[in-house]
C-alpha cells in the first residue's frame, strides 16, 4: 500500500540538513527488525522475540515526531539501517558523527541472532553503501547496518533540549536513547565502544 500527502507546512520542515556540532543524536526505537525477520524466515527466531519486534514496529511515531519538533535534522531509520541514515544526515549537514555503540538500543533477541551470523539479505549493500563508518565491529556493530521495517526516528537535537526530549519520549512509551553526538568534520561516522 502506498499513499502520498500534499499540504502546507506551518514552518520550515525538518530535513536531513541542519545538524550542528554539539547536537545530541536521539533514536526513538530499538534496532534489529531486519535480523529478527531474517531469522524468522529461517525458523531460527524465538516466537516471543518476533512478537515483540512486530509490536515495536507497529508503534506509531506521531507522538515522537511532536516531541522532536525542534530537532535540527531528522529522518526515519528504515531500509538503509542506522548507519546509512546517519550518513545521510552527515552528508546533507556537512558534519561528522560520533556514535556510542553501547548506548544503541536493540530488540530482544537481535544481538544473540547477530552473534550467530544471522543477517538480512540487505546487510552487505548497507555496509558498503553507508560511506565511511569507523569502529562498527562485532555483532553489535553489524546491527548498525541492519535494515529496519517501521524503524524509529533519528534526530539531531540541540544539547540544551536533548535531555528534556529524551525524558518525554521515554514517558510516552518509546525505547528512546541518546546514542551519540554530531561533531565538526568531513561526513563520516566514528563508532566508539
């Protein structure tokens, strides 16, 4: 099913461009739907993990987008994975990003499946297409390239607004997390443990 929406915005839209050095990167949903669904197709996923992934994928982003209304840049994390979409923000904004790998939330079962080598068929293209991503090692690093279905929003938020936005997101029922920062530099992503 596809649809389009035409209308007038009351203010300038939030796009990929506009991220600034010092901005905090907020992710509103856990990663791992590509791995969980790939494992389900191979009869390797736990039923509870598949059900939890489907529930998370059905969570609306409407409230989250309202909370993040003042973000400098924002996108949804879908088929290109977190790294690919963050690379898009970096390229459009002329900045770099530092990601804290241990802060990135993952779906139940996703890391265990990644540790056994389960990956989506889109993983190789996402890994090669994300541009310069340094330090994305191991199974958790692999999940940065996992294509998401109905993934979360990724927003670059001013540091003085990020804490309050994160609290509001969590209070609204999102598994949101602060996962890194925007920094000066050529467009690239540095992943720290």
